C-alpha cells in the first residue's frame, strides 16, 4: 500500500512538472508566433534604416531607426551604470561583509524589496526628480531611471553567482599574500565571470524591454538622440504608441517593432552564451 502510494505520488508530481513545462513552452511559442506572423510580415528594410517622416503615423513612409538606436543607447547606458554600482556591492557582500552577517542580510532584503517594486514606480520617481531639478525628458534621465530599476536585479543575481564560488578559492588567494580587494576583483570575479555575464544580460533584457520606467522620463522623438540631454524614442514606446492607432498599417508597424525588439534580445542572449562559454575556460572546477 505504501509503495503504491509513493508510485502515484511520483506519477502525479511528474505530470504536474510536465504540465508546467508545457504551459511555459506553449506561452513562449504563442508569443513568438504572434510576433513572427504579424511582425515580420510588416518588417521592411526601409523600417530598419529610416526614421519616421511626414505622414509616418498615418501609414506612409518612414521607419523605426530612431527607436532601435534609442533602445540600444538606453539599454547599454543603463546596464553599464547599474553594473558599475552593483558589482562592488555584490563583492562586498561576498568577500567583506560575510554571507551570513547582519549587514549582508539587510542589503539582500532591501534588494529583494526593490526588485519587487513595479517599474512604473521607478518612472514616477524619475519624473518627480526631473520636476524638482527643472530637467526635461531626455535619454540621460531615462538611463538613470532604468539603471535604478536594474540595480536590484544585478545585485541579487551577482550575489547568488558569487556565493557559488568555493571558499577555498579565497583561502588560496590569501595564502599567497593577496589582499581582500585583490581577491575580490582578481580572483572571485574571474571565477564567477560566466554567471556575471548572464546577470548582465538578464538586466539588459529587462531594461531594454521595459516601457513604464521610461514613459515619463525618456520622452519620444522622431530623431536619433545625439546627446544625453535630448529626448529618445525606444522600441517599447514605439509599440505602445503605434498599437493604439486606428490605422491598420500603423498597428502592423507596432508588431514589427516588437519583432525587432525580440530579435535584439535573442541576439544578445546568444552573444552572452558564447562569451560565457569562453569565460568558463578559466574557471576552476
């Protein structure tokens, strides 16, 4: 009886896992299918190489080059800024504070809370700061806002990766006379480099695909941003504004922008996997 109960429990657990896997894969395929069918059919070379022209939002000529470059500028700038702040924090938690210390637990709890804050709250915060400082919507303001949005993602992801580095690596480094700073930046970071790259790509994907955090801070323009003080268009905002148009051609262009955004994230993921494999060659197993 007991053996029969365990058998059915195992069968039920396996069926639940397969059902969950099917839901996840099925949802991904549906999303990719809708984007591919509606997006690639409307995607042209003209859309990739031109900025919006007169009558673009009425279904006439022009493209989304401004949104493509704006998204790349925003994602790269915000991820670089967030990485520069989050890596020292993660290394402090791993090497200096101690994994089970009170400061480490407080910082991790704070990062978990910030990770759960909706991105629209970050956008509202950025808008309030802009109003108080007398600033206008711009690429620089959007980069600062998105970097705050990415910061808890990077800190927690990097923290989990760094905690997987064996403590013996630290001891071996200290035994040859290395300081804590040298151990953190030259030894521990190198051992965790594949995971750190994955964390950066995760944050980049979240940043480049978010709409709410840049809705009030980036502005929107038909021009390619030439400075941090200029407004910037992004692909999520292009999808947001064009999808509500009553003109079918404009709505199809929204799906085309979504397809381009999906391809960018896919390409970055492939590039990151290749870099992670190359970095893994120097990792001590």
